[in-house]
C-alpha cells in the first residue's frame, strides 16, 4: 500500500490500480505540492465539511468519475451538486496507520493526539493538520519523539512524501 501525504489533512492511498484520497485540500493550500489535475482516484473520502477538508472533493469526484464517501449530511449536501456519494459511518477495525491532527486550534493538539494514539493502538501514527496556517504551528518531530517514548511508531511526512505499508510491516 502506497500512502502519499499531500499536506494539511490530505492523504492519498493507493494499492495496485485502486486509489482514494482523504480530505482533498490542494487548491489554496500553501503546503500542497500536488495539483488537482494530477490526481487519479476511484473514491474521495471526506471526514467532515470544513473547507480545508473538502475544497477539491467535488472537482476530484467529477474529474475522475469518483464517488465521495462521507457522513450522511455531507453526502446529501454534495449530492445536491450532482456528485455521486456513498454515505457511510465506520465502525471499529484494527488500525495499521492513524493520521492524527496535532494543530491544536481547531483540532486536537499534540497532547490529545498522543492520548488518541495510545487509545487507537495503531501500528503507526502520522501527524497531520498542522503548520498550514500560523494558528496551527506545531513541531511534528517532537510529537513523533513523544510517541516513540510511549513505544508507538510515528512518522512525519512532508507534503508530497510517500509512505509504503505492507502486511509484513
């Protein structure tokens, strides 16, 4: 599985010919190094309706003929714009990689994210949703160091960087 971090909370997961993007915020994102026109996906996942999580959801869905998977209310909103959607609520699964926000102003900060990392028992934690704007400046390396102090694998990804995960990892 190939995981590419596009900045802020935007992550693309690819396995073979299948690909999905989570919280597509590329247009207007000062950290993004990828252009919307270069993204090829079958699905778009939106965790919630804030602009910094859905800015490019409709464009990517239309460009790729992709469905947007989102909570019921957001799916209904996007359907009104002619976007194909799949309303979904996810239950409990074993977590290989958790993407946890550490920005602190609008989401969890590093302390709460550390608690969430312990609770989720993910095999690897990647900090997201930080340093895009001045109010959410954080030290991701320090957060990962704190994870490691708790015996949790963490990894800082720079925008455009790829993390490869396999069953053997």
